[in-house]
C-alpha cells in the first residue's frame, strides 16, 4: 500500500479519499492515513462516524490540516437516522464523534442522504451542523444506483425537494457549497465533474471505476498496476478520452427535456434513462450533442451495446 500511494503521488495525483465499506475499522487504518499524508496534500476519509476512538484521533491530530472527514448524518432525529443506517444509537455516536473531530480542529463535512421521508429534515441538520461547528454541509438525493437501483422519486417529491432547497441554500450559504452547472463547460477548463479522468475509484482488487456511483462490475475501466499506475491511462486511453470530453447534461444542451433535473450533471444518469428505455437514444438531445456513436461506445465499454 505504501508503495502504491507513493507511485500515485509520483504520477501527479494530489489527493486521495479513503472509503469502504467503513475505512476506520481497517486494522491498518492509522498506518494508511499516516502514509497518505506524507504523499498527498489532502486525504479524505468517508465514514459513517461510528468508530472514531480518542486514541486514534490523538495519534493523527497533527495532520488536521490535511485530513478531511466526510461523515454521514441523515437526520436531526435519532430514530430516523438509526433506522436508515440500521443501527441502534448510531445517531448519538455519530454526532458525538463529529463533535470530537471539530474539537481536534479537523475539517469536517456532514453528508446527508435525502429520501422523500427526510426532505423536511435538511434545514434542521444544517442548523445542527452550525451549532456543532461543522464547516461544510452537503446533501444529495438517493439515486437508483447500486443497492438503491429500484428506488424512484415522484414528481411531487422532487418539487418538494426543490422548494426546500430554495429556502435553505440562502440561509445556510456559508456551509452549503453550491456548484452552478448552467453554462458549466463555458466557465471552466473542465467539461464535467472529472469522473473517469481527473478522479477515479480504486477497489481493493485494483479495479478502477469512474466514480463511486458507477457499477462495481460493468463500469470497471480496467485494473491499475500499483507499481506503474500510468499504464492504466495508456491502455484505456479511449475510455479516459470519452470521460474527459463528455459535456455535462444541462439546460443549454437538453432544453426542456423532462429528465433534465434527474440527469444533471451526470452522464451515468443519462445512461440510466436510456437503459430503462425512458427515452429513445435518437431523441436524447445530450446524446446527439456528443454524437450517438460516442455514446454507443460508452455503452459498449460498460454494460454492452444497447442494441445487442
């Protein structure tokens, strides 16, 4: 692992995020973190916040300017969070550990998963974050990928979420980061979020996917060599090129398409709409913008050709 991290750093990787499963219960978590901070300017830890003993934090608190913690907290109500996470007293333990991280002067982001049941909880969670001293609060709707592949939102729930967002984003603008995707490509040197070319996910078997939302098997780009990481980009340059040059779905491209709010700003969501036959590939304005042959290449290199 140490050699792998050093080799990534030598190939100009500037930051890593440790996730899981649950990274904090790995027997070598402390060693991995201490190794990572030697090679990267920022080391993120994505955790449920359940296991953060004081002795661990005391050993790594000297790196509090490099370690960024993202903690899952899905409600201000203990009973909802505990039910959602499937663990009794999870809320209390998580909040106590968030408070400890703040005490040790770590940078902490609270991340909230939104379902129709907890839309009205967003403002209260933001308020809780301010009271604790959390610097960043983010939230995102549960989407039909991975374990939630059968999840769906009604139009009424989406409207409720949009109305709630409008209310709280201004009130809590100091802790809620806002990315404007309208005109994204024109105002940035990047055409998209960077998944699949600027950032990638590496699993324990060194399989590489474009992002955490990507499928664990069918979205694998290839296997990275821990001793020579750059060969992945050389061997799969066509796939990496596709991700690097794909415009994000946005109103300027998609117009008044009824799937715009779902697809923005993620090409994996576009693929979901196409695969579910919710719209014909020829009628998708975003697909036609990037050219259908490129999108078919994308399908072929992930889940197989749509027409197969």
